[in-house]
C-alpha cells in the first residue's frame, strides 16, 4: 500500500478514536445527492411524459419539494464549486467544466468535520484531480474518505479510493455509489459519528448506457423522436450523431436506474432506524443537455442562463423536521447548502462573501420569498487566456487519473485549470449573465443578429421567458442592471484572491 493511501486509511480509522458526537436534533445525518445534467422537467412529479422516477416522486410526495430550485451555474464544475462553498464559482476561478477550485476555499465538509461528522464523498468530483497529492482533492477539501472520479462515468465505473489508482467497480454506476454509501454509513455509526455524505452520480450525463430492464421501459421512444442529434460515441469516445429517440431511451434508462439506487438508500435508512433524523437532499447540477432537451416547459438548456439551463429538481426529505409534505416556490440555489447546514449544525460561517442564504426558515415553512437577488454568470475567459496567466496550482497536480469514455485532446482522462487573475478591467464583466429579483429576471447576452442583447421577463406570468418586457419596464431593467453590476464587482474582487488575504 502506498503512503498516501495508508495515510487516508489511518485517517478513517482514527475517526473512531475522536470524541463521539452521535446524530441528534442539532447533528442530523446529512446526505446530499446530485444528478449530472438532470434538468427540472425530467422527473415524474414535474409531469414529464416519459421518464419514470418513482423514488424521487415519493420523496416529493413526503418531503419538501422546491418548485424553483436552481443550479448556481448552467454547467457542472461551477455548480459543484457553489454546492461545496456557498459561493458563486467565479469567485474562485471555477469558470467552466474542467476548471478547479482553489485550495483556500472552505467547504461544507470542512465545517461539518469540525462539528464531529464523518465526511465522505462519492462519485463525480470535477472540481480538481481526485488523486493523492492534489491540493483540491476531496480529502484536501475536508472529506475524511472518498471514492471519486475526476469527471463523469458510466457502467462499471473506474473510481479512486482515497486518492489511490483507479479501480473498476462492476455494476450500474449509481448502484455502485449507493452500496459504498451504505458501507460508509456503517463505518460512521461504528465510530459513533453522525453521517455527512456527498453523493454525486455520473448519471444521466452522456454518453448513455442502460441496463436491459431499464431500456425496455422506453422502447417506444425511437419511433417518436427520429431527428438526429449529436453526442459522444460509446464505441470511439468521439462525436457521433444518432436518432434522438434512441438517445432518450438510454438517457431515461440511466435516470430510472439512478432513481432506483436512491430507493436502495432510502430503504436502508428506514431499516436501520436512521430515516427520521436524516436530511436527504437531491438536485441536479444544471439543466438538461441540449441533445436531450425536448423544449418544455422552460426556455433553453444546459449552458444557457435561461431557466432551462439552471432550473433543476430540488427535494429534501427529513421526517423529524418535515413531518408533512410541502412544496415551496422559494427560489433556492445550490449556493444555499453551506449556509443552511452551518445553521443546522451550529457552525460559524466562513469569514468571506457568500452568495447563498440560510434555508432553515424555508424548511420550517416560515418564508416563501428569497430575501435578495439570485444571479448567474458564465464568465468570458478570452481576455484571461490571451494574457498567458500564471497557474494557480502546479499543472502536474491538476492532471486527472480516472478514465472516461469521452476523449478530449486524444486523452481518456481530464486535467484541470485555475489561474491567478490579473488586474480587473471592464472586459471582465462580460459573458452571459442574469439576475432574478422577486419574479423579474434580467438576461444579458452577447448580441446576435436578430436577437436582443438585454431581456426582461416576469417569471410568474411567463415562466417560459417568451415575452421581453424591456420596452415596457425600462426603469426596472436599469435597476436590475445596476444590481447585477454591483454583484459582479464583488465577485471580481474575490476572484483576485482578496478573500484569502487577512484584513489590514
């Protein structure tokens, strides 16, 4: 056994010798799950005409259902950074898929480890390399143990345990993660610790693969959706085109398998008497990917700041605190997880700007309206990349080790980026962006021929973002532009590294 692996194993063993902090009202077990590219509409409970999600439907029928839950960004790595830190990803230079966190960031796992939790990460990481020695692997970011992948994965996933070389785990990938999660729950309980787990599934990200029994549920789709769409080939790892119905059949099979795996976890929590005092959460990391988006009921898809790019399923099941089913139209975000869990467990918030808010009043049913704006921003990296920036982390430490089907630059593994940022200029405020205050949403994009550069929508009256109100409400539009610019100014201040420097 190599030294880094031995060190990780000893860390797990030593958890049991720390002062026990068992699960109670102020230390509930906490399990946070997230699907990969799972959009808002792709659930039975949200009325999808095809996909079958009986377990998520049951969670929606018994717990707290967020009708308006948002990924903080319309793509994966940035949303994952927000999930862990409570901060917009642009604050830490996690601009796009394949851009890492910075080592100075403080995560939920850092906070809950201090509160006495046994912290475990499972599945997709994608905010840095998972290998031992990476300064942003799950262990460096506060988790006591991890079984993780640098990016996404399919059947028989290759995963790294505590930073070691990748091992292939035979089986349906979501079920593999849940089996490991259940084993981790057992280790935490044996050590007298409350459980904190982050389970980030590889499904339903393309390329798709499903089990025969799940594929059979969707055999009617190829005939219904014959148009050709682009995605990755499972055979070559390169781009291919296939009929959309075949693609949807496989994608929905992955969603149904993931749903079933979540059911395995719920059953275990019930059988072991843990269900009542376990906060079980599920969301997606961005909207439905373009090749699979059917165009309803929201505008846009993954990679866009319209609702279709950022709205995702959002569910909390916690019988001890949510004894009766409820739904809320509160506009919540992945950035809200850290401040909420800090409040629940009595941990102080990090002394730096946060973009999330505490959702405990929402959990208690006391509020239904977000107290401030919610902003989205796809950073324009062109100026940065043209300036030959200095890497924030040694590039050798940013090289991934866990292979995946989709090849990039001829490689089956993924490397990561993050850079020191030069002095801020007006060009750094560019990129598609949006802000929601109350029911109004302002969207700013690079102007294209025949399209407006600025749009204003009333999301209550027009959730599909079809009617641009910019001409009717110029004063409101100017206010939202000002508010968005002020928020961007704060984000760019963080991007320079100012949050990591002690106050003078």
